């Protein structure tokens, strides 16, 4: 299972972090959102990537900057560490 979490930086960019099985950051992706369009640091040569789907889901669920975890492969949400089940 791969979990993702999302934070918004002071400059307005979003950072999607990918976590390994031990909850260590395995990678991160910086996304810029301008209106409906997005760009991702992983997709400089592609118009779309899964990190954009993750960001959309995080924004829809109001999960940015909350510590909520998202398992994209199984479409399962996990609460921040120390909180109950979502």
C-alpha cells in the first residue's frame, strides 16, 4: 500500500508526499494549480499524472494540510495519526 498526504506551501504550491510502508517520505511532487489547470514536477513531459488526481481528491475532501492519508490504489482515506477512523 502506498499512502499520500498533501500540504500547501506558503507560495501557494501543493506538495504531495508519497510514504513508504514505514511512513517515511519516499518521494514528493510539487504541483501548481492555476484555475482548473495543473502542472506537476513529475510530468514536465506529460500533460497529466496521478499526482494531479491525488491533489484533486485532497482538495475535494478538504484534506490539504490536515495530515490525512490517501491510498489512491484502493481509494481509501486514513485519518491523521492519533485520530479515529474516517
